[in-house]
């Protein structure tokens, strides 16, 4: 869910917590805006052309970039978790979301400090991922291999 392909009435911006950082801010904002909407419409036509930059902050994989992305996503995820607390949100959707956030650390989990961050970011998430019918089997295997310290293989590690 991204912010850049949606249009909102000004009234949807009431009581929005604005995130900081460049990673995950669109998700935190969009979720709040959609919740505030009384009516949604869909247009199948594309009016926006998105440019992919292979050297952008979202594409570069290094130790520093992964750690920076994680810090920004973790802060913005707190906004989302505070926002959804007490709301009728599909629990499986939150499992998928939480697992995708901590996946930023996969290139670094071979180091103990990053493994601990990955493992402790959301209490009980490993078990929830393994039980969820909405998580693909490949991701479940990745979680198991990470728990066993067998993932990532050396060629996929950030240095």
C-alpha cells in the first residue's frame, strides 16, 4: 500500500500522525487516511508513471542502508501499530505486514545483533508466520532457516 497513487479529500487528513524518515512513511500515512475516508472509489486507468531508480535508497543493499531502512521502518511501524490498536483489523494482514518489515534485516541476520533485532521485533511473530495460511511457504522456510542461522547464504549477505 503506497501513498503516491492515491488522491484524498482534505478532510481525510484530520488527526493524522505524520511519520519521520524515508522508509515506510507512505504506509503509515496511507493507512490512517484510508481509515478516515467515508467513501472509496477506484479508477482502473493509470495516470501516473513511476520511475525505478536502481541506485535509490530502496534498492541499495549494504550494511548501512539495511540498518538505516530498519531504523526508519521500525519508527514508522510504531505509528501503525499504535493506530491499529483497538481497531477491527484482520490479524493475518498484520502478520504479513510485520513479517515484511523485519525482512529488511535478512541481509544482516548472520550477525548476532541483527538476528536479535529480527527475532525480537514482534514478540511471537515467528510462530504466527508459520501458522498463517496467508504467508507463502517460501517465506516460512526463510523464517525457519533464519531461526536456525542458515539464512542468508554468504552471497546474499550485506557487507
